[in-house]
């Protein structure tokens, strides 16, 4: 399953989702308000960009123009997920109330639902794709990476820090990235996987 939810604004939710194993079958998604399903939407709107990218006839878009009309007043969180739920079904989570209004367990549960999904890369770094340059410049002011270094990154996201290490030709012996999202791990291993580089799915908590 591949999906993308545009950055949510206060009114509408726009995105797409496609089942790569059956591109003719539109996917149904649910809007879940504080844990309750309030609406189901079929992702069957034509998206020319998806048709051009080879996603069948491109009819995999969805739009919920006024999502707040579909949820009870005072809702604190909204989850967007593949109908029926289950592991990895969440494709987006939005906190409508300040995090301070959630108890710690609920805030952790919701943030993990979000992280375990397959949010588009830029969504992980505040709407823009970043390089790892600023991080590495800061880290290298206080530490040295030796050629025998074994690097562990917790939550590699889309791998910008490793990409920068490689671009700068920094020598290291091994790199292990531990990431909550199974789908990100699959993409990262496909992009970077090598003898000395590995991503594993896991929760460091
Ligand atoms: C904001 S992104 C940052 C990614 C990357 N470190 C960077 O600087 O670009 C946070 C990443 O950490 C992952 N993550 C969050 N909690 C985690 C946990 N408990 N165990 C492993 N990965 C986790 C998320 O899935 C997400 O990909």
C-alpha cells in the first residue's frame, strides 16, 4: 500500500492511497475521531500525477473538504486509516488539541500510530526535505567519527543523516538505523542497504 496525505490544514484533508497489488480496487479510508470511526471515504478521485506515475488509471485520490463537519465538536485527535484498522493501517494523525490536554499514554499511543505509518518524507521534517549537513556540522564540532566507528541512529526517518555521511565520504565501519515504520525501513534498505549498512524495524522505547 502506498499513500500520501498532504500537510493538513484546519479545514480539509487531501491525499491519495493505492493498493499496489490491485490498482483497480479503490481503497476505503476511515476518519477516526478520538478513537471512533465517524466517516468512511473511498479513495477514487482522479489524480493525473498518479496516472502518469503508473498507478493504474490514477483514480486513487481522496479529499474531505470540511473534515471538522464529520467529527464531534471538541474532538482532540483525528486519525486517518485504512478501513478496518490493524497494524500499519494509519496513514495520518492530527492533534487538534494541545498535547498538554492528552494524558501521557494517549499522546504516546497517537504519536506512535503516526510514526508507524508511512507519512511522506517531507512530513517528517516539518514539510521540507532536509539534508543532514547542519546536524553533522554540529556533531563534528564535538566528536570525531573514526573509520572503525559503529553508528546507531534511532529513528532515521528518510535517511538524511546517513545520506550526508555518504555524500561527505565519512568513513565508518557499520551503520544501524532502528526505525518504527516498517514501510520506511523497507524503502531505506532498498536505497542504502549494503554489507555495512542496515535498517531494522523496532521500537527503542
Ligand atoms: C522527525 S523524524 C526524524 C528522522 C531523522 N532522525 C532526521 O533527523 O531526519 C523521527 C523518526 O523517528 C522514528 N521514531 C519515533 N519514535 C521511535 C521509536 N520509539 N523507535 C524507533 N524509531 C522511532 C519515526 O518513525 C521517524 O521516522
